[in-house]
C-alpha cells in the first residue's frame, strides 16, 4: 500500500472511531456451492469435509492452515465460488488486498449470486478508492439478499462517510438495526445524532 492510501485509511479509521461507527468485516462462505453439494455421495462428502476443515481453521484465525486447505480445495474444485471468496477473505485478513480483490472477482465470475463476494469486493474497492463501484457492489449484495444486515450497515457507512448522503445513510442504518438480533447502542446513538443533524438543517 502506498503512503497516500495508508494516510487515507488512517483518516477513515479515525473518522470511524470518532463517530462510534465500526467496520463490519466480510463473512466466511459456509458452503462451497449449495446447489452442487450432493448428500450421500462419497466424493461430495470428502469435498465437504475438506471445505469444513478450512472453515474451522478460519474460525480460529489459523489463516495459514486455512490458506493451505483452500488452495488445495481450489486445485481440486476450480469451479466452486465459495472457496475463492474464503481465500479472498484470508488474503483480506492478511492485508494482501490486491490478491484478495482478484479472488473475489473470480468468485463473482463463477457465481454472480453470491452476496458475500460482492460485500467483500466492495470493501476492497473502498481501500482502492473506488467508492462508487463499492456502492454498486453493496447494492448488488442487498439485491441478492435483502436481509443481509452487514451489507446494509456497510452501505450506510459508505453513504455517511464518503458520499455525505445523510438520508440514504439513515435508511440503511435503520434497516440494519431492524435486522440484527443483538442491540447495537453505538449505531442507535449515531442514528439519533444524524436525525438531529437533519432536523437542524
């Protein structure tokens, strides 16, 4: 990452902290490709078992092991998008953003209905300064899964911090709040702050 991008990233982080916002990280894709996983087939069962070992390694942040498992999985199953998204997430966690972006794009090529891949690619596009493209990816993730709370939150954050569109930010913060199971006091307080800002002109 060059110095300008690093400075911009720190500005964003400082802004997030100052407004009590948080960045919701991308999610693991739990199955390799739901429509082609076959129950009761020994080959499919072995494939699923390997995929689940990769998920387990990611869950405990053992990204070195997870990378080895998913690299082997991709060599054996090059058409399964979920593994590419998870491999992209591993690279994202290791701040290897360029490689993560390539993997996320490959996942979308293989399965253009995988909302997690669009959410992840959007976060990577923001790092590259492509804010409008990131917005489109968040919107696509929500189109594919209207109940995708994290994508609503991330889109709200984009409207809030980058595009300064308070009304659209509020809309997606509020949808996010309606979808989550656990209370989020920081976001609720920020919603109230934005509503006061709108009322006061």
